């Protein structure tokens, strides 16, 4: 063996980790599909394993409980939603337009995957830490979006806007006959009005 050759034991773990990560993602995506059909309470671990086409033993290699996979599912979904938001805001300079994009995109996501959002918004203290962590992700991004318009007030406005958006999501989940377009328009207009007043009080 030459000095440049790589030992077999160095490459095998990489392949193993890739397979393991793929199985984990398959389980997360299976969980998302199952809860969309059956809801959180009616979903069993066996349903998720079957949907992912793996055995129960494989499931337990990755997750210990149903709550554990759902917590990671929300983290996974929040990451994908954040990537979608970043892409949607590419090339946009106006803070007000970034605010509009943020609200519309998040409400669209809640309407498209209501059961995933119900995990967080419908189970109170069990997922409180998770909800706070997810909120912080979007608060931080929104703060950066708003700082060019309102400076130091961006932190407070970002917190208030995400809090309002959280309530709008709860409203959407509890009132399935509520027109999404109306809720989006009302939420956006309310948020933009607050942003405009904050910017006006900062003007010389």
C-alpha cells in the first residue's frame, strides 16, 4: 500500500453515515405524511415505520419516542421553511416587502401542512421549548430585514410581528373555513401599518 492510499476503514463510516442520514430523513418525511393523513394523536410509531418501509427496530435506532421524532420534524420543517424564505427574499431590498414575503410564506406553509403546525400550536407545554426555539429563528431573520428601516426598534417589532403571526396561525388552524387570502391580507396590513409608524417615529 502506498503512502497516498486511503485505508478502507476510513471510507466505510462515510458510506454508513450517509445511509443512516438518508434513513433518518426518510423517517421524518414519512412522519410528515402520516400525520397529514391521521393527525398527531392517531399516528403510531408503527405507522411511521411502515410508511418509511423500515422495521420498528430501525425506527428506534433513530428516535426513542413519537414526541422525539415530531420535535425533530418541526426543526427539520423550520429549516426548510427558512430556506424557502431566504430564496423568496433574494434580490429584495425593501424591508416592507421582506415583511410581506415572510408573513405570506409562513401562512401558506401553515395552510399546506396544518397537522405539522398543530404539533407545536396544539399541544401546549409539551412543545413550549420547541415553539420558542422556532420563533427565535424567524425573529432573528426578521430583525435583520427590518433594521435598515427602523434601526434599534427592529428587535421589538420583529418579536411583536412573529407573535402576531403565531396567533394568526392558531386562528387559521382552528377555523378551517377562514379564507387564507383574507387572513394574509389582514395580517400583512396590520404588520405594515406598525412598521410604517415605527419608521415615522424614527424620522428626523
